[in-house]
């Protein structure tokens, strides 16, 4: 008595019984076989990375989406698939028609692993005009700056301070499956101190002295050529021999 629907339409199922006298009775039972919903193929990207999403669709509206393994990928009611872990998974789309007949079509997807990237190492505090070298023990990645107006970074991970502020430096690694991982590192670029102009006489005789000064206190003096002119920590300039020398005042 196992009834199998073969095609849409109506059929009569008969049950006949013959007794010992050879008499036969027949009872009929009308059966309707309803058509299955017509399904189109699922379309969309079937290759994604862990943490990425892909939008799947089917031309037949009104169905429901499901995943054969939600530990590998989940799918929303809108058909958006989210990669959870590396592996393969079948995304199913099920349509039920007015007769209650159900058709399901599957779509095989691959979820690719993302590369492993270590933490960035290096000095995270520099001055405007200064540099610092950052590194990651995982080679082959690409360096980038979140704000090149504050700091730039070259292909070797050398960061150059451009202006005062904080900037995020990124290191991105991409594997053979075109999946990427990115780590970040905040670098602070400190502004240079403001130093006033040096004041005083800039022409003296050998053997003479003069005092130079700067309104910014706490700095240090140095001569480019102490054989021509020497200067004390207090700014006392002494002419030693004829010639020119540059007196510098630095403040940290």
C-alpha cells in the first residue's frame, strides 16, 4: 500500500478483494499528485574567507535558506552567507508551494582560512621628523598608514613622523586563497618644541666675548667649530680665531 507520486495529476487507487466463493469487491480511492515547486539554480560567490560574507540568490522568491553546517557557515533569511570556519558547506534553498509540496536545491561553498599574523613590534613613540622601524615575525605582508598626514610607513616597516598626533599603522598579510588578516599598531608622533630665535652680537674679535641668549629656557649651546668660537652652557661666546662658526641652541 505504499503510494508514490510520479507526476502531477489525478489517479484512482483501487483495492480489490476476492472471497473463497470467487466473489470480488473493489473499492476506489481518488488520489491527486501535486507538482513540486519549480526551482532555479542558486547564484553567487561560492568561495569566501573566514569572517567574510557572500550574497546568494535564487530567481524563485519566497523560499527559506539553511546551512548544512553552521559551524562552517551560517546563512541569513536574505541569503547572506557568513564564513565561520574553514571547510566546505552546502547552503540549501527550500521552496514550498500552495499545495504544500517542497523542493530544495543545494549550493556547495568553500570557506577558506585566513592567514595568521603576529603582533607588530617596535617603538610606538617618535617625534616629528623622526623615524622608527616596526616589524612582524610573519613575513610577506604589506604596511600601510591610517593617516599619512601624521606618519608614513614604507615597505620595510619604517615609520616617519610628519605631524603631531596619533596614527594607526597596519600590517596586512594575504594568503594563496586571497584571504587577508590585518593587525594594527598605534604610533604617537610628538610635536617638536617651539624654540625662539637666538639674539646677540654675531660678529666679534678673536679673544673677545659676548653673550648670546634665547627666550626659550632650558636648552643647550654648541658650536660647529670650537677652534673658531666656543660657547659656554650659559651662552657666553668666546672668539678663538678668525673665521665663521655656527652657534646652535637646542631644546628637548
